[in-house]
C-alpha cells in the first residue's frame, strides 16, 4: 500500500515533466489544435489585442505533395483591427524565401478564390525572426471595411496561402 502512495506522485511528476510546453509568444498562448492542414505546413496566427487568432491555410504544398483550396470559407473568424494600427502575423517558422501580403473586400458568400487576385491591394511589411517565429508586421490597413487578408509564402520546396478575415475599425 505504501509503495502505491509514493508511486502515484512520482508518476504524475514524470508525466508532467514530459508534457510539451504550451506554445506562446510574448505571453500570448498560441492554439494549434485547429490549425491542422493536410500537410505539415508552419502554423500562423494574427496577433491582435493580446490575442492570437489562428490563420487558416487555404492551399499549400511540400515538394510534389499539395492540396487545393476550398472555393469558400464562410466560417473564417473575423478579427477587429483598428484602421491606423499595424497588424502582426506570426508564423511558426524561422523565415521564408518570399512573402506577399494582400487585402481585398470580403465577399458575403465567403468565396476565397482566386487566391491570387489582381484586384487585391498589396501591403508593405517588415519581417524579423524571433527565436522559432517569423514575425511579420503589416502596414496599417487604413480601410474601414470587412476584408480578406491573404499571405502567400514560399520557403525551399514549401508554399502556402494563409487567410485571415479582418474587420477594420476606427
């Protein structure tokens, strides 16, 4: 009986010591469960008001393997971003070879195609590597409306389109 009493606390200690540490950025917890994609692509989050909203991967590929986008994502969560404030996109990757950021009006039916839209407005950005994260600070949106933010990234033989819905406010 005595050995069981000692075994349970020791077992609990060992299991908790082996559990992976939760992923955070500047104290903000980063949820990863809802980010599952058919391939192992880097996770991404829009950081706003001390909250991390997962970016959705619309399409992507690694080497010869890839997956195509759905025609629409009507359930894409909308994030309020003040028109004069820079938005921060965080990637769980140390860097990318190329990144393009655009915004365009959010369609009422949630249509996301085409992913590369000639009518979308390009956004300027600055990017830095902070440990295991690639931090992209986008220029202020400046447009007070419901928008689709698209980030197209490439790295070695990996490519992906990340989407966020932004509701710009004053």
